[in-house]
């Protein structure tokens, strides 16, 4: 695993955006696995800036997002599809029909998950997967469990995730209780993985995930077994790691 320590959030965002843009430049038809949450926002702003300057071209890029709340549609401003449209896709020349997010409006859980798995396979797998890290070690919505989950599945969100995500909703009761998420197997099959972390609040879980035992109780710990992981963090988030 490579660890890149950046001074602050902006520097971390630029470093990670550089890795993603190198991927796009080296392979204009690449498949990017993308994440939502607050950490990648600076990365997306940086990518938009480089696109606007003419340095990046998304016209042949495909994207596959990690997850979506079950029950929320693209017009709901808390859905991850809405997040991706407003924070990245609407501002670059990507073909929207080549941007994939699980269908939150599909009530049939099996159907939603199997069609997403087929989609990932049809794209030929993910070249570079961007991941944030949850406070409890979740990646995507793969919460601490007794076993590593496999491909796309429907999860019940843990109390700590509902609490952490409540900041984006009017109140905690509005946070959906279920989500569709790519599984650990789908994530681990990505050819490259870039994990981004920021802030002191992540320091403890970063240490646990990347230096502690590999256990489904800390889902991100499985990344220690992947052969191409880059952890990009700011100084506070990496403060408990000996880099
Ligand atoms: C988002 C996702 C989540 C977040 C994680 C960290 O698509 O899958 O796993 O990456 O909850 O969120 P932030 O970046 O808000 O700390």
C-alpha cells in the first residue's frame, strides 16, 4: 500500500484528483468507481477545474458509483445520483448514460442488485475505485458484519452511519434505513483503489483499518489484501499512522 500524506484537505484533494486524472489521460475509455460523501467533494471540484481549463476529457469515461439509498430517486436532493450529477457529471463532458448508480427506486432488492452486478461485469470491471472511509470502517455501505459481503447487496444502515449521515437531512428520522451497495468482492476486484481520508476524526479508524487485523468488523481492513491501494490523507487523518 502506498500512503500519500498531504498537508491539508485541499492538498489531499489535488493529490487524489491527480491520480484520477492520470488514469483518464492514460486510458480515455477507463471505468472509474466513484464515491459520494464529503471527502471527495474537493476532488470533484478539482477535476471540474481541470476539465474547464481543457486539460481533461471525460467523453469516453464510464463511471460506476458505490451505492445509493433504497427509496430515493434521482430528483431527491439527498440521493447519491443527485449528488453525482450536481457535484461532477453536470459540469464535465461525460455521457450521462455511461454514469451508473444503483437504482434506488427499484423496490425489488434482488433485481436492483443483480442488474448492478451485471452492469459492472458488462463494463469490464473497474479500473480505479475511489473510496471514502466511514467512521466505523465502512466502505461503500458495507457495514461491520460477521463476514465480508460479496457483490452488490441491500444493507440496513447501522445506527452510527444513520447518525453520521443525518447532517445532510432535515432530521435523523428522514435518513433512509436501507441502501444498495457494491460489496467487498466487487470493490476488491477493482484494478486500483484510492482511499481518501481527511480530518482528525478519521485518525483512529485509519489506524485500525490499515494497521490492525483484517476483520469484517472493520470492513476497510480488507484493503490490506489488495495489491494496488493508495491511501491519500491529510495530516490530521494520518496522524496516528507511522508514515
Ligand atoms: C459514499 C460511501 C461512504 C463514504 C463514507 C465516508 O458513497 O460509500 O462509504 O465514503 O461514509 O464519508 P465522508 O467522506 O462523508 O466522511
